[in-house]
C-alpha cells in the first residue's frame, strides 16, 4: 500500500477529533478516537455541548447481528448501502459482522469505502461521466482485489462508457448490472424487451461485462401488506424473467450471477425471489442500509410490519438520538430546544421527543402526542408540551429527540459519539459526506 494511502487509511480508522467538530467539547484538546473512552465524558453530566447526535452501542450491536442473521437464514448476502452513514468505522463493523461487501451511490462514496477497507462493492447507480469512469478505473488499478459493479439502464449510457474507453490506452472492462425500473419511478429499464435488448448490447460491448440484474423496490412502499406484497412480487417476477432470458441467450459473462434488491423497508418481500434458478450459480445480495441505526419513525413503523410478516420475535432497535437542551420556555406549553434543521432529519416527518433529563436523571416522555415538535428553524426545535402536566421542561433540561429517516441526520454531522446505556462516551464514528 502506498504511504499516502496508508496514512489516509490510518486517519479513517483512528481519526483525531477536536473542538473544530460540532458536538465536541469546545474547551477540550484534540483526542484520538482510540482514546475517547478514557476521557470520562458522559452526556448526562454536561460534558458535551448540545445539540449532539449520538449512537447507542447496544442497539448498534443488536442491529448488526439481526440483519446479518436475516440474510444468512435466507441464503442471501448483505451489501449494506454505505450512503446511509458514510462512516468508515461503521463500514468496518458491517464487514466484520459478515457483510459480503458495501453498496454506494457514487464513485466518490466508493473511494471512501475503499480507503476504509471495502474490497467488494456495488454502485447502485449509473456511472457514465468521464471523471467518474476515470476515477473508478484508477481505483480498480490501484487497489488489489477490488471488485466493483455498477448499474446500466440504457444504450445511451453504454455509448458514453464506450466513448470514454476509446480515449484510454489500457482501460478496464467494467462489471455492470442491468437495472430494472418501474413506470413513473426513477432509473431502470421499463419493460422486458427493452431489458433484453440492452443486455445483448452489453454482451456485445468490449467495454463491459454483464454480471447480474438489479432493482429497487422501496419507492413503492405504502405500509399496506397486500399492496406492498403485490408490488414487490410484480417487480421481482420481472427481474426473474429478464434473468432467465439473459441466461438462456448466454448474455451473462460471469461464473456467478448477482441478483440484487432490498431497500430498508420491504426487504423481506424481495428476499424470497432473489435466487432464480439459472444455468449457473446465483448470489442474491440485499442492500438495506438504514437497519444499522434504524429510527424512531418511518422505518420503525415499516420494519415492524417486516417483523410481523416474518414472525420475528425481535426487531431492529433505534440507535440514533439527537440530544438538545431547553434554551427558553417563553410561554406555557412551549419550549425552544437547541437543535434544528441543521442538526436532524425532517425530510419525512418531524422528530419525536423521547426523554427529558434533569440532574442526570432521565424521564421518558409520553408517546401520546402531548409532547411533540411543532416545527423547526435552522437552530431551534419548537417543543409543545402539556402545560398542566406533572413534568414541565425548565431552561437547562436536556431533551432527547428520535428521528425519522436516519440518512439525512448523518449528513449533518462530521462525527458522532457512541454511548453506552448510561450515556458514557465509549467510542465514536466519523462521517464523510
């Protein structure tokens, strides 16, 4: 490994953390991640400035094991979507738990993963511009053992790849997956004849090797079991039909065909259809990403339905919380918290108050609507509460917020402390968006 690459990899594994990071104690000196647990910091004792987003160690460990077991029991592999966290430390934990590889949405994200040690990756997106093709070629040339497959959904994209290749002296042959899409959705071929025609063109091109089929079922989620099952079944039937056609015509150029699907909401409904019977082995690869932290809203509701459908005795657990402090109580029933749009998710729904801490004692808050976030500003959350209730927020109290859709909370932070059940800081992760 080149010295510069080794230095970057070391910084990813054991980064220097300091007061230049939001949520780090502003009066403290820089600390290596490996030394963080020795500082004696505890969130409930006021050692961290608020707001701060934290990850709960016990829930993280549970979720890593839960999802890996789900895939293993169904004969599938897991390539979690790294765009959820963009955290080298969490990538490593996913790989150590048994993930086959990682999934990314761009060549930039892939590069972060490669520096963190990822050697098998899917780019669940089209790669087509000259800079991205050149960047991917460079990563493949410089990284021993790296395997990457990306998505193709049109002849036009293939021609862009071929045009770039014609300008290179020793270009790689890129591995690609044929993407199956749905009408009115996002990328992906819309019908079977179009898909097979594209597969033939991919097979004939010297620029690429067709190694599998891909789809994404998550855009159609409704939360209604019958509707979601019908939608997932129809999509996976198309995937299987295209895979069978490609196999029958000898269009795959691989010893093992990859079939990949699985967002974070309906992964159980596609899991049973990801290993079609072909003339060669098939590797079914789930790409769920949000499972690692789960959430307190959108995914909690949807994955509860997954657990019911699967008959699972246990479920994923929310691992991500954003802690704030009460900054002002200007009128009865209204408190202003020090956390807003710059700090937490609000793209699907507003955060949910989970707990209030006073004098290091945590009081769970009722989940009946009496305590709720009415709205967010850039730096403030408007907390409505029962002005006649026994528990009244005071200036200086700490309030924990649960979020909905973890992805858009992660990209608002450069680091997150990892805490034990008593909110002592035991580790940290860094985030690279």
